């Protein structure tokens, strides 16, 4: 797992020669006649955090082509960092007709830091010290919001792992340490909370309870602590016999044991959480031939549930609870949420829980 990893970035085409170091502001061109807002717009146009614009040679292309591509990506990152530094200096020093827009200054600082890390990731390791220094300075910068500080700190964490030759165990230990460090620095950031949950989910089975207990001691929101406990609870159930019974919508008593010999899927849904039938479609597409499906609706509004049920894939049994997650069947199920699927293998053993989009993977585990 990568903790708060920021993706590699690719900028638009640079006029820099491959391998040319453009971090010196003087090499990035003369002072611009553009306004700060225009310069920022141009800077955003060359900075591509999500990877658009990158040309990635395939494995079948030559080593020379891959090296040229790497050099171009690194040069584009350096150009973005240099352009960002020029804009930062312009705003801070008040040269020319300058906007004092705090947001523009913050965005330029963000792009500078992330571009430097991008250049390092592309192979310009001589910029590593500069990237780390810029990232450290940004953490103490009062003009920068906490969310931006967290993003840059996350990239610094990612780079720290990328710089080491580590085993999976080493990587998990590093991720644990860095997640705790990020929480100490950003205790109120939801991205850090989600990273904690992801870390518990990815923890080795023999350490999952230990890691969960470690984070449960922290001052985390109630819903995050609940998710941590649920992660451990579900892990403990995997591979264990799972037998439940319920009264279906027709008033008939049904037991999961009647489906032995077939994979069994409990699909928990509500009209308010299934996004206009989207999760219904995921279940319809993901359900394997021969698997039994139990529809578990948790809507208090039965009329709305009936309308949404029209798009539901055909099920072997239908259950509804106007009590929501407090329904009799749901009390026998771990960590109820909607939409979600709970999968039991043909031998009646619990396989796992996931989002409807994960149903094909969960069903593969029943084979």
C-alpha cells in the first residue's frame, strides 16, 4: 500500500533539451509581461498532476526511446518547478503589476514542490535534497493551507519509500511509521483518516489486530474507529462457517443452508445509496452463473424501495428491513453498510465483504 501517494506528474511539451536542468529561474526566460493570473493559468497548463500528456513508451520499445521519454518528462518537471519559482518570487517581491492573491501564491508553491518531486521520480536524483527542503519549508508556511501541506507531505513519504530497496514487510513498517507521522502533523485531515483505515486493511493477518488496537488509541472520529473495528471483525470471519436465517418478503422462513453447493451473495442496498440503479447493475454484471442472490433492502421508505427494486437483478430470495441495519438478518451480518455484497462459498464459509464493484473478485475466491 502506498500511503497518501501522489501520482507521478507529466507536463506539457517543454522546449528544454532532454536532460537540461532548468531549475535555475534565470534559464526559464525573462520576466513576463503577463499578469499573475495569466502566468498561473499558463503554469497550470504545463503542470499535469494526473498524468495527462505523458508519452509512455511500451515495454516493446527500445531502451533509447524509454530514456528519451524519461529525460523529456524530467525536463518538463524542471521547467514547471522553475516557472513556479519565478511566479512565487514575483508575487512575494511585488515586481510589476502584481496580484497579491494568496490562492495564486499557494498554487505556485504547490506546483513547485510537486514538480520537483516529479523530476526526482523521473530520475533527476540530484534534485532530491532541493525537493525535500522545499517540502519542509512549505510545512511551516503560513500562506499554505493544511490540505496542500498534506498533499506535499504525502509525496515526500512516497519518495522516501521509492528511494529504498525494501521487502513487503519493510514497506509496511515504513508505511505505518509515516502514517503515524502524518497523523501527528495533520490530525484533522480526512485523507489521513482514510489512510489509516487503508493501512489496517492491508496489514498482515497476524498483525491486523495489533495495528488496529494501535490506531484505536488515537483521537479519531467515531466512524473511522468503527471501520477499523469492522475490518478486524470481517477478517476474523473469513473462512469460518456462516449460517443465517431470515423471513423473506413473502413471510417464508429461509436459511442460508438451503444454498449449500452454490456460492451465495447477500446484496445489501437502499434506494438512497444505490445511485439510480448503478449498484444494481454492478451486481447484475458481477453475479456468476450458478451463484445464489439474496436481496437485502434496508429502506424505511417501502414505496421508494419498491420503485428501486424494479431495476434489481432477479434474486433467489428477497428480504427487507424497515429497521435498516437493525433488522433481524442484518444483525447476523458483520459491519453492515449499503451498497455492499457479502459472499459465502459453496461450502457455507464466509469469503468477505466489499462494494458491488468487487463482486467478481470475491466470487473468484469461492473457487
